[in-house]
């Protein structure tokens, strides 16, 4: 697929996601302006006035086209709860969410390659058994449960890491500010890496075992090449294309997992904002985060495709 084709694909997918997101949000029961249990003191006149201000008194089709025409200009509207610009609220929080996901993805990439190859090279031995059991534990471990266990043990009992938040009560300056923030993110990032590493490790182990059984690897070993040469010339080059593809597909899971972890650890990121907005039925914020999350996912998949073309030049001619 050419660059123009990829761009057209992203535009079409964003359009479809916008339709589904808009329909799902407006079909949900209750609303911020329903006047029910969420807003018991609002009079019908006040509700009608607010609907007119936010354009919610218009037909749904017109509301959708008005919303799309605004998000093209990065205007996601105004939050029902805070009254601030949705784009500005997301802009304040998206940096920490992207940073956590980027660090987690690098950690998953490096550790899963190491563990998967080590398990395959030590097939049937104790290290292979241990890595497989660890991978199964990772695969079956819910992120929220592991997060609570780590908070109880490392934060409450041992008092090694902060319970929640991004910063200590005492303000830090300079490099100490970023060290303090990194210290607060150790547990949530560890959870993100651990719950994602299991399936990737098992997948890489399986691919490596197939490579070890291949004819070209057998002849390479028969030439007396060292283990290091075999690893970097024959194993890794054949592993990287499928790994990059799998990492691109795992992006939605990482971003979606931020909602749970940021809420548990009290991190003021985009995931926590989405959770709070969902509870408050803050439609503009919910739809803004959905669209930005969808764009980041599609962008990540496109980058994965471009990397795949570099790693496998034959795909450029397909």
C-alpha cells in the first residue's frame, strides 16, 4: 500500500470510528443534562437552555456534522463539567499517558525478545520451563489485581514507592522533579509491561523454535559460526518483522489499559480523564479522547507498517 493509500485508509477509518463513537455515546442511557439522578436540582428550563447552548437541541445528524466540522480544526468543544476547552484538557494530560505507553512498549519489546529467544535456545531445560510459567502468569494476570497487590506490598508494607499521584507533597525543582515523577511511575509502568509481556514472549519463543528447525539455520551452524553471529544474522532479522506487526496490533490494548491503571494509581493522564468523564457523562471529552486515541492507534499501526517495509524490502514491491 502506498503512502497515499495509507493516508486514505486512516481518513476512512477515522470517519467510521467517529460515526460509531458519536452513535454509541448518544445512545447510552442517561446524560449529563438528563435532569435525573446525575443532576437532581436542574429545572426543565435550565436543561433546555443548556441544550441550546451546547447545540444538543438540534437533530442528531446536524449535531454530528457540526461536531466533525469542528474536530477537523482540533476543536473538540467545551467540557460539560469544567467548562474548559476539551482540547486543552486533553493536551495537559496526554503527555504522561504517551510517555508511560512508550516506556512500556520499549520494555515489552526488549524483555520479550530476550526471554523468548532464551527460552527457545534452552528448550526443555529449567530456564525454558520457568520462562513459560512466568509468561502464563503474565498472560492470565488482570492489570487491576496486580496493581493492587503491588500497592499493598511495595507502598503500604515496605513503603518503597508512592501509593498514587505523580509528585510528592514537597515540591521538587530541576532534575529532582523528573526523578520524583519517574519514581511515582515505577509501579504502573511495571504493571503495563508485566501484563503485556507474556503473550509476546510465548509468540517469540514459538517463532525462534521454527527458525532453529529451519534448513538455513542448520547450514549456518554447520559452517561453525559463533552463537553471537547466529543470533544477530539469522535469528533476530527473521524475528523482527512479525514482532513489529504484533507490537502495532497491541497498541490499542496498551492505551486502553491506561484507563484502569491511571485511575488506580491516581495519575492525571488521559486514561483517568476518560474514566472521570464517562462517569459524569461528559460527552465532548469522551468523544474527543476516543478520536485522539483512535488516531494514535492508526498512526502507530502505520509506523509499524513502515518499519516492516524497511525490515522486509520485498514488501515494498508488493
